[in-house]
C-alpha cells in the first residue's frame, strides 16, 4: 500500500497538524514504508476472530458517585491563556 | 558518601530505619551525584533539590520522634517525566508541555510518598514515551553509563540511567511496548512491567491506553518487588486499575525455583538476534536449570506479528490520546497573528509543539482509524492481537513462565537508527508481546558482551502472577552477580571531554 502526498495532507488535516512541505515529503516516504511492513498482517486469516480492544477480564464499571475534583482555579492556572476569575480558558475568536 | 550509592533499596532502607544514616544524608548524596553526573548522562529533566531535602528532613524528624512513615522511609527515587507531580514541572520531554505544572499527583506518586520515598527528580524520556532510545526527547538524548556514545534504550531511558549510574536505587518508568524492560536491559538493570491493570495509571500522561503500564526500574528483583507492593492495587481514579488482591511480593522471594517450568519460544530467536545476546541468554537458561527449573520449548506462532500489530494499535490509541494537546488547557501555544482562527491555533501549536516521531505516530494512527482503512488495519490488528493472546494462553497451560532475550542486540550507538523509524521499531521485537497480551514481564542483566555492554533477558508470567517472575528473577540474582556490576562512569565522563 503506497501513500501519496495527497493522503498525507488529508491525514494531517484530520490530525490538526500544519505540516511543513519537508515534513509532508518525509512522512509520505516513511509512512508508506511502515504501512508496507505492517501490511503483512493481512496475509492472516482472521475470519470469525473476536477483536481484542483491551485485556481486562472484568467490567470497568464503578458506582457513579460524586467525589472531590481538582479546583477550577488550579486547572486554569496551568493553561497558556485563561481568565481565571471568570473561570474560562481563552482561545482565538470562534464566532465573528 | 559514595558507598551509599551502591546500596540496594532494601539495604538502604534498613540503614535509615536503624539510624545508621539519616534520610537527609542519603538524599543529599543522591542529589549531589545527580548533579555531578547529569552533564555526562542527561538522565534528569529536573532535579528537585529543595523539595527532596525538605521531605527528607521531615522524615528524619518523624524517625527521631520514634516512627517510620512506611516501607520506603527516606529512600530516594526518580520518576519518569510523564508522571504528573503536583507543583513540579511535567513535560513528557515534549515542547508542547513546556511550562506545564500539574495541579495533582499521579496515584503512584501519592503511594510512593505515603510509603516514605523521597522524590529527587524527573527523568528524561522519548517524547510522550514514543521511542526506544531517548533520542526523541525534545531535550536531548540520555547516554548509556556503560558507553557514553550509546543509547541507554528508551523510552524510560533517563530512569534506567539514574539507577544504572547509582544515583538512585529505584525509579519508575512506563512500558507500552517495552519502555521499561528495553532500557533496563541496555543499561544493565532490572525493569518490571506489571500485568495490565496491576498499577493505577491516574496521572500517567497517556500514550496507548490498552497497553500502558507503570513499573519499577531497580538493580535487584527484590527491590522491584518492594516497589511493586507499594504502588500496586485498585484506585477509584483509574477504572482500569484492577481490584485483584496484591500479595506481599517480597515474601514470595523464597529463592526456590525447583520444578519451575520455563518455556522458550525457540522459533522467535531464529533470526536477527546478535550472537552475544543468544550466548548470554543460553547461559541464563543454564543457570535457571541449575537451580532446578525445567526448560522446554514452546510455540508462539503469532509472536512474529507483534511489531506490526503493536504499531497499528499503539499509534491509533496515541492519535486519540494526544488530541488533548491543542494549546488550550496546558503547556505551549504557538505565537499567532491576532486574527488567526481557532483551527490555525490548533494546527500551528501541534506542529510546533510535537517532535517528528510523535507527529509520525499521530499521522499513522489517524490514518489507520480513518474511514476506509479501519477494517484493514485497526480491526485486523485487534483480531491478530486475540490470536497472540491465545498463543500465550496455550503456552501457559504447559509452562509457568516464558523466557526470552529482552532485546535483539546490546545498546546501539546514538544516531545509528534515527533516520529509519522502522529499524528503531524492530528494537522492540521481544517486548511488545507482553503488552499486547497484558502479561507481566521482568528484564534482568545476564552475561555482558565482550565489549562490556550489558545484555538483559526477560521472564514473562501469567496475568497477575508477578510473584512467580519475581521469584525466578530473585533466585537468578542470588546465584549470579551481573546485577551488581557498576559502570565506571566518572572515568568515562572525563574521557569524553
């Protein structure tokens, strides 16, 4: 399975990465050869095999009970830009 | 104070609780050594002199007042820098978390502190634990104390170096595809990846959630047992932390492995393994046999698919986990024109904040989860993962543990594999299976190479049976002295300048 520049640009858009031209060139080549290597799994017959998404053999459920959480002030203090008193993260304007 | 550096955690603990040395003296010695060696080995991202000394002094006051806090009273430890520490910068060796100071502690940090450990600093890693050499760190690679031009392995390379260089007797790492065991092997120390779910991951900066596990790096199996019994067990903050009872691993170290059935997957060793590694492994098997273990062959027919399925599943999960780094909530945000859009802010922050390997994995993971490719790659990999788990289930009907080399070669040179990501991935060929199957595995040093480089081998056990692999590793170490070898790093450090 070979990968085109167009594929790489489309994936970068989905992944929210503004790649440079050099990165697009490099990743087209490198991701192509990684995909070629991993393609070997498609030679195996897996008809009827259940997929493993995790190896836990017990349910992951717990009672939905309120517990102490981090303070809003502490969390906002770790942000690049925040209005701490107002309790808000600051981001570029979204609606004109 | 240099003799303090050679003590194991268990011996150091005894000397502190008997009043022979104070926690402050031990901590000061560890801090001094960390500062003295870090220029040569780059093990630490940050050294917390003030916090560590303050904590040590508190512990000394408690002891003078007649008590110890817990089983690790006064013992200095280091933490991989992808574990959240309240008030102490946590970067995952990524530029995207530059300046991030977590408002909370990881559960393992809480448990270590409660047991009396003194955290002296945060160790270097491949960015977000993605790599096998620490060369993907945004802050420079760590160096192997046995040969400063070589990698200590990764991704928990800084933690392995901190222990190998006798700065601390124990450090924590995280292991998604070998990131505790591989650097332990290449640096000549012990690394334990516990069973999936054995240790809470609350506060571990997530890489691949179905694979990640936190564990200890130490010089002896007995020390790994001591750390594991402190950090293991259920946690309301992590739904994947198992409620399985935590045994006293220390008490299981009887030294007796007579009749232990050891399986060896010979087919896996048929190609691409360095002769010195095979020789070291054979000798280790003979030692185990000499102690009464019974060695036989086992088959893991799907083990050769480990690397492909690992790099499909781990990258898919990483692309999802790392979506949270978007310049809004923590760390770094790209400098932008004032009319830049939110989307531009995301894209520029992520392109400037992440390094090449992290971007490569996010891209691969996004691709294999995208419409049209999900079935051929991600779903297929999950199915082959089931086949691999079944291989282990069958093998464990016949044997108690499975032994393999930890890595195909001793430590490689820095720069040797950086241009070819696929070659770097193949360094994990013997370690990824334990993560994919959720099994506990421990790496320990065996005979070194002729060139004096450490070589590790690993023992994998049944789910939640760390007791057996720790007992086997401890029995091996009672009869060998590879784990007591120390690199003569001071003279090497001078030689390189």
